[in-house]
C-alpha cells in the first residue's frame, strides 16, 4: 500500500474524529442556548438534526456519531475491497468521496436544523 493511500485513510479517520467532537460540542451548546422561546415547539427538522438525545452529556449526540463511524467503516471496507479486486490503489478515491459526501450531507442537515426555527418564525409572522 502506498503512502498516499495510508494518508487518505488517516485523513478520513481524522475527519470523522473532528466531526464527532464538533457535533458533540455543538449538541451540548443547544442545551445551553435553547432554540425557540418558552412554550414554542421546535420544527421537526431541528429536532431530528441538532437536538441532543436525553442521555448523559457524553452520549447525547451518539446517534449522529454512530452514523459517522459506520460510514467510515463502510467506506474503508469498500475502498480496501475495490483496491484488492482491481489490483490498484484507485479504490481509495471511491472511499474518500463516499465518506466525505456523508460528512457534508450530515453538516448540511445540522445547518438546516439550526436555521429552521428562524425560517418558521418568518412563516408564523406572515
């Protein structure tokens, strides 16, 4: 295995670790700064995407972290299998694109969940 392939796999692991830390940190911030006022309900997208689970602090964003780790495992397994079956290093590209696509999709879901209360307020005022 070439050093570039090893670097690519390490980059995927580092990206996942940073994502898991940031989503855990931001999930804890939503408990400090609740979205919406008292007596208002959150939009469904906000509840699904950025609301922490009612678990202890270390486990409250485990649902998103597990999906990221499963994506990492699946991507690495698919990359290694493609590299073995095609007898080349090009399987890494598929794994990098697949995993990076999942991380970008998850971040977009979190951003949509964060701005949805502002959009819903505009809808209510209208």
